[in-house]
């Protein structure tokens, strides 16, 4: 069946191809070589035959053209069936082109997918901005921090901080790059450093600038901790120093000849100077441990022998408060990887605390066992470990204080700790020694009943 479309296209081609034969007929008739009627018949036959011969080609060409148009519109259609060889050739070239094109499309899609994944896996929030300050795109970290609905919105709708908006505006007006620090209030306040940078070329999606946020919460916290530490350490040292100076002045002046006062003051001065010595010793220990905390100790240590030594050393102190240290250690407690001097500081500090904060007349239980009952992350890293638990019966520690207990200079009751000769650094030292030994410290406490400090240490191979 010939469609009207093909017929319309067929007619001029048939006319053009038959024109030479028709002209010959006209000349022959004009020259009187043939009669008009047979010539007319011949011309008609020529036209008809040309049309018949040409028709399948034209139908095929039309089918190929239709197919190409459908492909161009992205439609998934089957290739047409053709009846002529020349057009079949064109069709096969077209199909080849289509395959190459599709392959390229797939490569492009996977490349885009890869870049999207990469963009989303960046840990810092990132925004791409167009010239109107609208968000062209944002990564997963940005969406998680500032909400899901961002694309196409003005930056001001997502981030209200005026300094950032001002920085973005300046960059969009041609500034080289602007940096701003700001905080996001919330249950956990976060601090960010924002950088707005112009792109060297406008992106295909209209991106002209990038806003990048770097989470500096931890950095600021460390900065704050360092400042606090210096302030705390100075304050702790200044207190006994001021007392010493006061007593020295008194002894030089009004109490110069008072023998009884001198004895009393000297005793207090001795106590204050001892306190300063303890503080300086603890500070030095702490800084020494911190200095090589990243290096795991190489030696082996016999914790059972160590515990017996430390406990014996504290017997006098325990006796003063009518307390006992009861050791209950497994008979074959394996050796651990560690340095004995440092490990001794762990148990010295834990037992010292138990003796100070335990109730008078009670016993301190120290148990030592090989254990498999470990937190999963710790077990994965280390394999078997020994657990040393120091349990006292005392007033215990309220739950809210537990997370801060190992901070330097943190005490539940500062005045009381000072009175008992504490520096507030003992548990900080314990934590750092445990960290260096790739161990774990857990604290369980029931206010009114007592506390258990447990140290896990990986067993030496
Ligand atoms: N066994 C314990 N029972 C009750 N509170 C404790 C115990 N061990 C430590 N603490 C609390 O933790 C604080 C910090 O301990 P630590 O760092 O050893 O400092 P210090 O003993 O010098 O005060 C102590 O001041 C005390 O409030
Ligand atoms: Mg202590």
C-alpha cells in the first residue's frame, strides 16, 4: 500500500527520472518519426514503469527517515524491515551509530553517578550556587545538616547566618574568596568554618560559586581544652604557692619568735609544698604519657605481681582508715603487653581513689580475670584480654558525672578532693595509660553503694 505521503514524494522524482525519455518522444513526434498516439502511450508506459521501479526505494527511505526521527525523540522502537539493498545499508549504518551512541550514553550516566556518589561521600557540607545565590546542588552532608529541601532555593532560606549570606553575595559580585566562622545552636552546638569560592568557569548547570563548610567543633573544643588546662594548672599551682608565701611572711614578721606557731606553720607549709610536688609530678607524668601515647608499649608485664606490689605499698594508707585491700586474682593471670611503671600508675591511682572515697572500715575488692566478655569493637581489635576490677564501698558517683571523670582537673567535689590531697589528674593519667596500652576503662557506680573501675588490657601473645 502506498501512503499519500510517499505518492507525493514519488511524483516529482518519477517526473525527473522520466524527463529525458519524454523529451525524446516529443522530439520524435515533432520530427514526424512517430505518431502522437503511440508516443503518448510510450510516455505513459515510461512514467508507470519508473514509478513501479522507484516505489520500494522511496518506501524504504521514508521508513528509515521515520526510524531516525523516532530515535532522535528517544523512543525505543524496532528497526523497520526494508526490501532494497541500498537503504538496508543506510539502516545498518544508522543502527551501528545508535549502538555507539547508547554505549556512550551509558558511560556518561555511570560517570555522572560516580561523581554524584563522590560528591555525597564528602564529609563536609557543600553547596553549589548560581549567580542568583540559589542552590544548584548540595551534597548529602549538607542535606543532613541543613534539611532536605534545598535545590533551587535561595541560600538564605537554608542558612540564616547573615555573615555567610554576605560572604556569598560578595563572591557573587566578584570577590576572590571569603571565609567566615559561625556556630549552629542546637542540643549539641556545632562550629563551622565556611568558605565561599568562585569557580574559574561557569558550570553547565549555572554554578558560579562553591560554599564549603568545615566542621571545626572538635578543633575549637581542643583549643578551649588547652586554654582551660593552662588556666587550671596555673590556678592549682598558685593556691599552695600563695599559702606558702603567706606563711613565710607571717614567720618573718609577727610569728618570728613564736616557736609553737612556727611548728604548726611549718607542718602546713610542708603539706602545701608536698601538694605542689604531687601536682608537678602528675603533670609531668601526664605529659610524658601523652607524648608517646601513639606508640604502643613493647614490653611484657606481669599484672598480678604488679598489683601485689602496689597493694602492699598502700597498706599503711589503708590502715589509717581501717580499710583492707582484698586481692582476688586468677591463678594463672596471663602477662599483658605493657610497661610496668605506667601500669603501676593505673592501679596506684584507682586504689588511692578507692581508699579516699571508700567508706571507712570497708574492704576494697580487686579482682583479676582473663575474659571474653568484651565490648565488640574492643574484642575485634585485640582478641583476649584481662579485666582488673577495683571495687569500693563508698558514696559512689552520680551518673551525670561519669562521662567527665577522666577529664583533667575534673572533680565531683573540688574542695574535698583538695582536702584529701588530690590533684584531679589521677583518672586522666589512668585514661591515657590505658589508651596507650590499647586497653579500655569502664566505670560503674551506684550512688550510696560504691563504684567499680574496670581496666581491660590485651593479653601478650
Ligand atoms: N572511687 C571513687 N569513688 C567516688 N568518686 C571517685 C572515685 N574515684 C574518683 N572519684 C571522683 O573523680 C574525681 C577525679 O578523680 P581523680 O582524677 O583521681 O582526682 P583526685 O583523686 O585527685 O580528686 C575525684 O575528685 C572524685 O570526685
Ligand atoms: Mg585520684
